[in-house]
C-alpha cells in the first residue's frame, strides 16, 4: 500500500542527520509550529523506528542550530523555537523528501481519493448520532484558539465522518493515511489561514453529509484535502526547489 511504503522508506533512514531533516521538513510545512512541544522521546523513537541515542543526537543537532530548545520543569520538554532557519528547513525538504517526491505526491493523491469515498459513503449511511458527533467536533473546531485545539477537533471530526461509513477498512485508512501524509506525526499542517479556510469547508462538508447529499460531500472533501494536505506539501517542495537553485 502506498502509505505503508512511504513510511517504510522513511523509517529505514536512521542516521541522526536524516531524522533531523525529517523534523525540519515537518516544521517547514507547518506540521510543527513555533512553540509546539515535540512528542515524548518514547513516541518519537516509535515514530521514527530509531534508538534513543539516534534521536537524542538528532535533537542535539537541531538544538545547536537554534531550531529546538529544551525547557525544564513540570511543563518542560523539547519545543520548536520561536525563530528558526528557514533556509535550513527548505534544504532539509530536499534531503529528506527529494528521493521520494513522486511517491509522496502519489500517496497524497491516493489519500484525497479515499477521503472523497469516505465523505460520499458517510453521506449515504450517517445516522442522527453520527451527525451529532460531527456537529460537536465542528463546534470545537470553530471555537479552537490554538493549533493543538484545532488539530484535536479536526481529528475528531474526520474520525466521526469515517465512522459514519460503517466500514472498518475506510476507518483504518483514514488514520493510516493521515499519519503517512504527516511523516508519522499526529499533527497536520496548521496556520491561521489554513484554519479559516478549513472551517468553511468543514461546515459545508458536515452540512452535505447531514442532508445525505453524497455528490456535494464528495466534492467538498476533494477541495478540503487538496487545500489542507496536498497543497502545503507541494508548496514546500517548490520552495525547496527554489532554494536549491539559488544555492
């Protein structure tokens, strides 16, 4: 399956420099934002399939660059710095994703097609309870005031839509492809502009599903995942190309 192949390829690259590049690529596309706390060491070693030593070396490299910073105390951890080297991030995209550019684009297209099927099927099979769950998640997304709250509400909404299909394979693909599209991170690209655009699309998507309009639900889902998932990666890869040519 394309998504599994993509993550499998990334997980074979265990050198600290390559793990650092993957984190930088996630920052460049907005999966990780300034102020975000990195997942725990246990989560990251599982995500990257590397040893703690390798991960610590990668984090140490990024800390030396000023990209990451450690904070102590109860709320401590490793955080993305408020300022970082954009040029370094763009170069990292080329190093980390250049070899699998075509595969990444195919996987994003595959995810978009699957999400269209999920939305269309949900519109045909949703129950009142499904719609209630979607509405609650939509309201949480509307009221979210941080990247974390927005992402949590977004995840809940799309899980609710997938569950409404009554198809375990589609539910599984919804989660698997989200992980593959985000380099294994639980987060997805975020910015205030993306949030505003996604809110309108979420509203239209839930309305179409509630009305049972599978054709409109399919169209809205296609636009939504193109804007919020495919385009950020395509733009980041293009910026990386420009940076490489200038360099």
